[in-house]
C-alpha cells in the first residue's frame, strides 16, 4: 500500500540504528577524551576551591591538610602521566579490530614504492623500518588510528592463508602518547587484544603497529 | 557527551550519504574523534557541526573515485516559488523504498534525508550543502522528475493541484 514518500523515508531511516557494540565504542571514545580533559582541568578546579578557605582564615591544621593534599594530588597526577605507553592498549585494540574485519583493499600492490605512491591522500610517506624485515606487502587501504588518517597495509597471504596487518600513521605524541623508539635504544612493545599480538614502535617519525600471525 | 539518540541521528545521516552501514559508522567515528581533538569547539548543539564534518569526510573519500560530483544546474525556466515542499505530494509503496534509494546518488539521498527525516527547510538544506538556494531548487526540481520517472513513485497531485507553494 502506498504512503507518502516522506513518511516512508522517515520510517526507513529511523529503523537504522548503531549496534550495541558500535555504541559502546563511540561512548568509550568520548569517555577516554573526557577523562583526559578532566585530568588537565583538575589542578585549576582545586585552586578555585582553595581560595575561599584561605579567605575565611582556616586554622593552621586545616591549611596544613590542604597543603599535604595538594602535594599528594601533584604526585598522583605525575604518577599517572608517567605511566609508560599510555595509549598502547587503545592502539592495539583498534588495529586488531580492523585486522579481523578484513575490509576490501583500496590498492592491491606488492611493490613498496608503488604502494607508497598509491596513498596520495595521506600527508606523510610510508616508510620501511628495520623491524619490518620479513614483511611482504600485499596491498593497502585508507584507515585511521585514534581518528588520525592512517595507512592500513596488509601482507601477502602465507601458505596457510595467514596474513599480517601493518598500520603506519604520522606519529603525534599528543594523540598517541609516548611510544618506544628503537633508534633511541628502546625496544618495541607488544600488546595483546582478542588473542592477537600487536607490535608497536616509532621510527622515522612514523608510528608502526603490526599484528603478528600466530 | 553525545547521547545515543544523537549518535543514531548522525549514523542515519551518514547512512543517507554512503548507503553503506560500515562506512556510515566509520564516518561517525571519525567525526567524533576529530570533534574531541583539542582544542575542542565550545558548541551548544554540536550536531550540525558533526553533520558537516561527516559530510566533508564523505566527500573527501568519494572525491578520489569521483563518485560524488558537484554538478552545476541551470536555473533557467524554474519558477521562483518552487520549494522543497514540492516533494510532499509524492507517495511510494514501502516495499520499493530500498530499491528507490539504490537508484539515487549520494546527493539525492542526502537531500531526501534532510527533508524527510531532519525536517529541514530549503534554506537550511542549501546552507548545509553549502550551495546557492537557486542551485538547490534546480536539484530538487530534477530530483522530483527523476523520482517520478521511476516505477516506484506516484504523484497525488497528478490530476490537478499545484506543485508550487
């Protein structure tokens, strides 16, 4: 039976919804950012609470408590920010999610130089790294890592159909946090997600994240 | 914090552009990621901003395979009082809606979505699409004819009445 086009279009689109999993991912993306923001704002909001107390001439013991609390907070915040590789788990989770999803490649190319030339939309060049010794290029697609445009590169399939996924993205410390740089004597790190190992390191200003076939 | 209802609203808009559930999700994810990057814009209602962000990202993606093209239409001969509401008299059987959308391009789906689901006026659609109102009216005029040329869409005013408001 015919209804108005407007009403049918409305019904059609209203029936489309994000899955629970997608909603959870979008919520966690927002929460992660919210927590980072709160950590930056915290010292300022504490100061605004301290001001009225001092105006009312609190007893010296209360001031001493406030002072101790401030020192404790300072060390707690510093301890938190000193946590090594704070974004490594988030990077590994996103890499594994896309590794398992196997979306179609934008370019099928086994030659590194030609593959590099194919990614015309990126504002960085793909790089080889000493830690990529045995990686055989199979192709790539545009993707993102923590919302930064990235190249998702897939290895050629092995004899048993196994493959590896390599991410390369312009490394920004403000987004990806501190990560190991082998050229400065640090070892790459490995994080596991959904049973897949992801090796992460920074080389030549590029963040590399590569899954390991098990 | 963008609530579930608004996340779904952004997803539907992205779906109207891409007609692909995975790409629609990627567009929403990307737009929110960029929105949260410092310095975060201070907005009372971030949804229009996020819709623009989704749209720009979609155009960037499609530009490289030129599936999304800005076409320039000639406004000549179009009555000045033509309006997006000229689409109101069209009707369709529910079972054909997916087939119809499959026959339309990204921009046609986007215009229909903004009109039918978001309830936008002609000026609001022209503003979001960043195009002169006259160009949009030409597009609506041609879109209406295109819809009627399919076997799925009927016009309630075919036997009298006016398309112009």
